[in-house]
């Protein structure tokens, strides 16, 4: 079991000891990470993705629980401002512009249906063995006596200005109003109630039940556009994955809008070149140049396949004659149809 931090891995190991399988353990460990490192992920986080090798059939699956835009989203919902001469904000670095109040990053207008709970839930639902409560219980146990802020303290400090703009968020992350220290014990207010409800009612309650209704209503009251229907209609996609061949190994990745396609493209380009020693300057020079090309393509070509045409074949087709489609006679075209239809 690989997870960070260690108590999350221990939660997964505990589930294995109870007789669960790898998918039970993965879901339990992921939920524990949501408790321990909410600056990296959370039960209300926007994305969960996975590649699953199905032991019984040998088939490989992509699980995509990436958030989607609310139905009411439109292209004029943010006020766009020009980039500053030396601006280095997230929007300026990524999109060559500014957004008033960074409303696409922080606040109610930045919120879509959260994907993390659905991703953990669908992995357990399709491939797990234990009861759902067994997946949730390790996280309940983790927070019962409080947990150390650890790396979350540094993340809160770096985003203090934005966090204080939203009183409910500040109250949860900084209960006493002061910046926490890594060794401070954090009692995550009401998180136990959320987990108890999820354990009792199932993960889908987070979307079409009591919790889903509360999430949507709260965002609406704060000025957002997320609705109960947006929450209830959200469903993870379980499809064929992307695949390339690298040094005679098959490498799989989850479909867009997850970013693994860039990693696969990098492997594709490296596979077109003869291997060289990793401790040589030439290796790192080559690697840097390949990364530059992949990042340029990422910014130029990638997007949500439901709205833009993505040149999958160009990005994932290697030029070496040794490349082959491992799953279907025309794997990439099949994957493309799945992605565009979803």
C-alpha cells in the first residue's frame, strides 16, 4: 500500500487485514488522506481518478471522477482583466489574463460537483469486497481524538488571505482564528457527522441525498450556481483507459480531463530515442526538452473532450515501428469515442 501520509497507508493496511481487497484498501486510504491532508485532497475535493487492473478478467479500466461545470455555467460568468506586466498569479501564468477576485479559483463560483467521494465510492462499489462502513470507519477513528495539522499548517499559512475571505472555511481550518502550527491538534468540526452520515446512507448521499442537498443549498446561498440537480446528476465515468508502449511495457492512464495524457506523451517521445544513462547531462537535457514540448502541447491542445476536439492520435501515436495497440485493433479511436460520448 502506497499512500502519504503514513496513517493513511495504515488505514489501507487495516482494511486488508480485515479481509478486504486492494480496491477496498485504496478507497479507505484515500478517504484517510482526505482527513489528514485536506490541502491536497478532501471528501469534497474536485477530482479522483484511477487506473484499475481487474484481476478476474485482466481488463484495465479508467475511473474518472473529475468535477464538471454546473449546468448554469457560461463563458461570461467571470470578469476578465488584462494581465499585468509582471503578474505571476495562477491565472496570469496559465491563461495570460486575470480574473476579478480570482473567482474561478476561490469562492462559490469556482465550485462544481465534488468528484473525490464519487471516485472512492465507485471503486469500492464495482470492485470492493467489504461493507461500505468498513471503508469509512478508519477515517472516523483517525479524527476521533483530533489529528496533528502537520503539513496542512503550512498550506493554511500560504493561503491565509484567501481563507479569511470565507468565514466558514476559516472557522473550520483555524477554529481559534489563529494560524495553526504543525504540532497543534486539530479537531475537525462536524467532520465526524459527515462521515457518520456517509457511512450510514452510502456514498451517493453525498450527491443525491441529505449531504448533497446541503452542499448545493450552501453554494447557492453564497452566490454560486451549483444546484441540487447538478449534484444528483454527477456520475463517475468508468471507461477504457489511454495506453502507450514504453520500452516494451504497456503503460495505462486515466482519460481526459485528467492530465495523465501528458505523461504518456512524454513516454512516447522518449521511446522514440535510444536510452542513455540517467546520470549523464545529455539525459537531463533531453528530458527537459521533451517536457517543454509536452507542456506546449498540453496548453495548446488539451481540454474537455465534451467541448473541444483533442488530437489523441497525434499525442499518443509513437513513430517507432515497435509501437502497437495492446487492447484493440484500433484502441485509440475506441477510447476517443468513449471520451467524446461521455
